[in-house]
């Protein structure tokens, strides 16, 4: 067996370990009994591997089992333990407290509020200060404004996140290690300019860009362009967001792998006449600029890296190597944040969209090779359909609806999305130098943005735009992906046999 295959199977075993652990009852896997016995099994398997080291299949199978258990243990380690007094979530659902902490993320500004992620530092009482740790999501009024790096003194009640009937808010925050929320507390600014110097300046730059966009365009076009370029979608009106969901194009206002991968696929289609090498470097330069301007969020970096790898795989055709790159990226990300796999839909869509475009699109292209390209429209449709084939079940399971007009709306909107982003970036860059000229350039962007919003609002208002899907059994989702895997391997084998 080649080293490439060995790496893939071991990495896949680690990921499967995290998958298994994420679906087991938490009260079981978080117990000392489970951890102790897992370590014993790990020791036994490792001893078995050493004893049969010369037999390749036995050795690799044993090491794969070791990686499987390591994946399980990594997920277990990430779970919250019984809180101690030194951990801020110990004080959930109790009396009002006063604590100080630092804003560690860029504030999430919504239409009617702002959400701050606070890293707690000290707990204050009448007689003493006590050091504490942990994150708190604090919901405050939009004004006064707070920035990344602000040290705040907060007085209010901490609460455990609520589990709603149709949305598990507790698990949603759990993936980011946030176990406490605080609504509209009393706040006093203690100091500013704390935190990481690089992040502080990036966030300040992004806020400056947002203000430029607000001066170039009216609402809601201004908020829409901010979502596309900067990843700020909190100011988009709810009715427009609902229509984006109904028409199946929410991916264009959420910077995820689904968004970036489709965007890169569209751009690569536009550069079809350019050589593979040159088009790769052009698009890579676009990605780097996009990451910097959008504030270098971890989700944007992850999605951009995956998109770059998808582009690399598509341009070079090195699918076996790309397979290892993809699973390697997954291992690195999950090693740092194992709960993303189960509780972060953006993480799931990031990988599934890449898989769809790299593996499914070539198969569809072979089936439809007799159909003419028609100025790249066929490739555009294939990019969209390939990504939707691998992501639709996850969207249905999490969002409980499926858009019936998505293919048509994507066909109307995706071709002009790169133009919107390029013109938007051009106007934004000009705004940093000379605002009046940027406002003139903004007219072209305004027309295109209004076209997109009008199309979405019209299609979203149709009675048959979306079909609600409730209570999907997870087994159907698993069966769908197993069938898809069988189809892929059968088709790949048939293509190899014909060639």
C-alpha cells in the first residue's frame, strides 16, 4: 500500500472518530469511566500493532483503530466539564454578577442590537477580585459602539443558552466554546486597544470599508454589498434574508466554502480561454485580496483555503492527491475545533461543496459532453448543480426547507455575481482614495445589486418557491451520501475501464 493511501486511511479514521463521538450521549463520553477504558483499549491496540508489526494489513488496520480512538478522545477533551468557580459559566442562572473581560471578536452588528464575544478576566465582588476564564456572548444596544480589544466591566445575569424547538442555540454556541449569554447588561468601558495588534488593525480597516460602502450605496444595497465583500450580513432586512433562503441562494451572503467555491468556479469559467497556470495565479491573487478585505475571519480563511484547493484539483486533475489535501485540512481544523464537524453547518457546506465540484462535476461533464457550452453557461450550471448535489441534504436537514426555484434563480444571478464583486471591490478601493469617483462607480454596482434583490424578492414571493421539509430522519441523509459514493466509484471505475 502506498504512503498516500496510508495517510488517507489514517486521517479518515481520525475524522470518523470525531464523527462517532459527536453522536454519542455526552453524559457517557464525558465520564471518567469512558475515558479510562478508551485509554486502556488504545494501549491494547497499540501493543497488538507492535506485536504484528511485520504484517502490513494488520499493522495499518491497528494504527487506523488507534487514530479512530484518538479522534474520539479529542472530541471528549473539547467538552465542557463540571464548572469550577474559576470558570465564568459556573455563575450561569444565578444572581447578578460583575466581571471584566476583553472583546475578542469583531462585534456582530445587527439591525437592532450588537453581539459581543467577551473573554472573561476577573470577577468582582464587594471585597475581592477573582480571576476567571471562559467566553460570554453579550447582547447590547447598538450604541455606544464597542470595538475589538475593548476591556469592559459588565454587570448582569449570566444565562445558559436556550434550546429552541427548531434550533439548538446551545449547541450553536457550544462549537465556539461559549457556554454563557448575557442580555442588555450595564457596561463600563475600562480601556481600549487591547488584544492582538494585527487583528485590531484588520478589524479597524474593515469598519472603515463598511463606512465607505454606506456612503457609496443606499440601503439595502449597502448592507448586501457589505455581506458579499466583508462578511457583514447582520444589517440586511429580515424579509430579504427570508427570500434568499426560499430561493436557495443564501450562500452568496454568507462567506462559506459553498459561497467561495461556487464563486471561484464561476470565475474559472470566465477565464476558460486563459491557460491553467495563469488562471490559477489570477484567481489566487483574487482570493488573497478577498481574505484581507473581508477581515481575515477564520471561516473566510478556511473557506478560501478549501476553495483554492478545489481550484487546484480542478485545474490539475490530481484528484488522488487532492483527496489527501482535503482530508488533511479537515484533520488540522478538527484537531483545533472538533465540535465544528457536528455543530457548524458552514464547516459542513465548505467541504461538501468542494467535494461536489471536484468529484461530481467531471462525471456530469462527461455525461453532457455533447451539449454545447453556449458561452460558458453549461459550465456555470454544472458548477452550481455539482455543489447543490452534495450540499442540499445538509441544508434540508438543518434549515428544514428545499428551494424549488434555486436552479433557475442561481442561473439568473450567479453569472453577474463576479461582476458585482469586482465592481464593488473597484468602487471600494477607489473610495479609499477619492470618494466622489467611488460614488460614480457605485452606480453600476447599484443597478446590478437592485437586479439581484428584485429577482430574489420576486421569486421568493412565489407560492411554490420553497417546500418545507420537517423531521428528516438522519438515516436518510446517510443513505443519500452512501448512494452518492457508490455512484461516484462505479462511474469512475467505468470511465477508467473505457479509457
